[in-house]
C-alpha cells in the first residue's frame, strides 16, 4: 500500500523543515539585519508616521471653504386679530454664504503645509535616533561576547596549570599552597566572567526590545569589531550637524509659526456674509426677493492677545534652535573626545602593551617549568595579558559607540581616515 511510504516522506519533509527553521534561528545576528528589524518594529517610527497623517489631515482641513447656511423664517403669524394663524404671515427662505478675505485661507493652508513638513522632518530625526541606538546596543552585545571569550581563554590557561602544579608538588618543587593560589585566581576570573555575562544579558535584552521582541531570540551577534585611522576634524562634524533633522526641523517650524502669526493678524479683518432669499406674503399672495450683506465691525476684539502670542512664539523659534544645536554639539563633543582618546588608547595597547605582555607571559610560562619563575609571576603575567586584551575590547567598544553616536547626529556614515605610512 502507498500510505506507509507517503507517511515516511511527509515525516522526512517535516523533519527537514524543522532542521531548516532551527538552522535559521541559530544564525548569528548581523548589524545590517538588526538595523532593518529595528526600523520595521520600533513603535516610535510608527508614531511618527501617524504624526504625519495627523498633520496631513490638519492641512486638508485648513483648505476647506466655509459652508453655506440655509434658513427659513416666518413672521406675522400665530398672533391676534389680523395676525391670527398664518393669513398675514410673511415666509422667507434664504441662503447665506460667508466669504473670507485678505488671504486668510491661504495663511491657514501655509501653516498646515509647514506642519506636515515639521512632522516629516521629525520622522527623519526619529529614524536616525533608532539607528544610532540600535547600533550602540549591537556593539555593546558584541563587545560583551568578546570579553567573555577572553575570560574563557584566561580560565582555560589557568586550568592548564593545575596538572603542572600537581606534578611540581608531588616532586617537592612547589608548596601545596600554590595549587590553592591557582584555584583562587581561576575562581576570581570566573567571577569576573559571571559579572560580564550579567552585563551581556542586559545588553541582549535592550537590543531585543529595539528589535521588537521582549527577549533575545538571536543566539549571538556577529560583525567586524576593529578600528584604525584618524577621525575627520571636529569642525567637519559641527558643519554636518547643521544638516541634522532636529535642526532642519526648526526651519519648517519657523514657517509654520510665521503663517500662524499672519493668520492672527488677518483675523480682525472682517469676513463678508452675503445672503439671498425668497419672501412670500400670504395676505396679498405676492412674492419678493430678499438680499442682505453683513460685515462685523472689529471695535472691541482686534485679536491683540493672539497676535502677541504668535509674535512671541515666532521669536522663540530661533532661541529654541540654538538651544537644540548647543545640546547636539555637547553630545557630539563628548563622542568625538571619547573617539580620539579611545583610538590613542587602542594604539598604545596594540603597539606596546599586548605584544609585550604576551611575550613576557610566554617566557615566564616556559621558565616556570624549569623552575626559573614562581607561580605568582606566572599568574601575574597571565592576568596582564588578559587585562590588556580586555582593555583593547573596551577601547574598541568605546570607538564604535562614539562613531554610532556621531553618525546619529550627522546623518551619514562617519569613517576614519587611513593613516599614511611613516
């Protein structure tokens, strides 16, 4: 019968699908994937899109014309004597239309259009913030992975000492206390590793939230974690910051507030209401046309308060932009100084500290077997290598965090210039 074979094929296909899904889940997360997922999942970007929709609705409403009015009137009816009932009634059916003058509607439309532009630029600013925050979170996770690997290597190196120590103790070349000292050193490194793992758990959770998850669904992150060269001048960073959406937004805000000021100044100018209708006289069965024009007289309310408020709001715009720019410059300055300091630190570590520490550790490890060095010197040499490598990873993390921060401010990739050969 064909059913057993078909069942086997279905089971095999299901197993392959499960294995494929598990393989997909096991793939490490890259920076490109993290940034794309953050843009798709972040609710702040969705809220910014809704703000654009809100502003678009307000712009649409600003261009609407005033509605006409239809009225019905009946005079000289339901009284006494000759006016009993509706025999002497005068019936009027009338339509009225108000007309805005002096460009009021155009001013409203201009304010609405500027409001849409403000919302669009604000969305760009939110997008840059999300990209910067995600890049920083990604770098933090990657850095903790590297630190844990360094500590794992240090634990493994200490554990490799244990058999050698035991042989030396058995041969009477070392004190039994040295075995305990090595175990203490290994335990302290393990404690440091647990502390870094706790930091990693927090960093992974923060990255997961930015990706739209409540917990990390990725096994690990992968990416290039290196840096070399020199950053562009800080003056170029300052120049680029002026193109940041947070600052560009103020141009649109100024246009919006300027249109609102114009609208406030135009409000005292009266609108004209024109009415036309038909009137019927019941007592004579005659008809007549009724026409009227009405214009409000701006004697008591000339909108002075709203005009003053709009003037102050417009004048406030430049001060707000300067304050915003100063805040961005402070953030950029801190990131730039951190970048320069970390690059210098990385250079010292790679050119001097790490090679010298590794060279000394190798020599002491070889000499320890021959009895030329003590266990304390071996442990100190291994700790120096590990600390230098940990400092290297910390410097790299600070470099990439600073770059991500600056990129979030200037809105474009921030690359390090290659150093010329000496």
